[in-house]
């Protein structure tokens, strides 16, 4: 049986990881500051956007990707929903799953984006960071089309 | 958490976060139930009791309203126009002050609304303040930053960005 302190620590870790993801969302939604976003990732982190958006290896590559993001993506709201967070018994790594509902404006066009995330975390110097963020795109559709007519706008 | 805090203090913080989260979600729940009701008498005292007496409600679109009676008038105005509302209130970031008597919270909301008979998407973020009085958390200051209010059939890309308030 875990001690009361260990049980409180687990709840604090879950809350900290949850907050990290929402911080990521808020930085995306307020202009994609590459420096601040990259600071949420470990030095060796991987951002995996799949075949649609490619893979970035390391904090520097992740920063560069985010620095360019708002050129065409002029508006976005990342609604982070339905988290499941599992902290490893070591207390220094964790895995998380999230849903994302994201209305956005891309090149002047209203787009609806539905993603799930598989994230991995490491606790570095007492702070939880992303060590891996993997995105699965379920649809990325022009608002006026809907997801039956156009599942992925990147296919068109 | 600094290690000098006792386990009981750390647990108290987690309980306060849960209580503030539930307060905000009760605000959404009672507002939606009130606005959707066929024979509405909203805002009722149960809803207004979620707020401190000197509470403020403000947004970048609706202006600033201070005190419980001003809030009653603001919400009654909505009730006259809105026949359906769902506030999907999402992703809380809640900070409890070291005193344990004040808190702030950020949320996202994705709202489906019928206003003046028309379907509307409304997307907003909240930067709210809370106070604990007589062992109960109350809403002290709602700041709603509306990101877009768009007719369902039009979508949000055609709208000019709304000016945003600071926290």
C-alpha cells in the first residue's frame, strides 16, 4: 500500500502533466512562440505529426517548426479534452492520451481538426516535460465541406 | 510543490482545485439549464448564489457588470434572447493562492447557442478569479474573452478578430 504522501504525489504529478498540456494549447493559441513551446519539451524530444506533418527530432527542430506555424495558421483554438494520464511507479516518466477539437483558420479558410495525442513525459529537475508527442489526425476538413466529403484537406 | 509543505496542505490544494473546477462547471450547467428551460425564471437565486456579492462579470463584447443586481440584469437580458445554450467548458488551469482563500482559473468554452432563433457557434476563453468565504468557494470575477461568434452556416473565417482583454 502506497503511503499517503506517495498518493498525494501521484495526484500532484497528474495535475502537473495535465497543466503542461493546457499550457502547450494556450501557447499555440496565442501565436505559437517557438521558444516558449520548445521549453516544454526535453532536449531529445520527438514531435511526430505523422505522414501529414512529419517528424521533428529534438528541441531545436521543434522550435523551428513552431516559429513558422503562424504564417498560414492565423487562428486556432486547441480544446484539449478527455485526458488519461498514467504515471510510471518510478514517478519520473508518464504516458498520456488526449483528444483535441480544434477550430482554426488556415490561409483564410475555416478548418475543423480532430486529433488524438499519444504523449510521453519525463520529469527533469522536478519539472514535467514532453519527451514525445505523437498526433493521429482523424479529420482535417474545411468547415463548409465536413468530414464525409473531405476527410483530410491535405489529400486534396 | 515545495517539500516544506505538509501532506495535509498539499491535499488541501488538490481539494481546492477540485472545488473551484466544480464551481465553474456548475455555473455552466445551471446557466444552460436556465436558458433552455421553457418557462424560464432565470437567473434564479441558486445561480446567483455562485457569485460573491461584489462579483464582476465582464467580456470583450458585453462590457463590465459589477455587483449581484447588475449580474441579474445582464443574465436576464440573455434569457430574453437565448433559447438554447450548451457551454462546453473545457481544460481548466487553476491556481490556488498561498493564502488558500483566493484562486484564479483559465478555461476554454465551446458554445452552441440559439440566439434570436439563429444557430451560433461561440468560442471563448475565461480568466476568472475566485474567493473562499465561510469555507465556500465563490466566483469573484469572470473575464470572458470571446474569440468568435459565428452564424452556424457561415463559419468563423469571415469574421474580423475581436479585441482581447488582458488577464
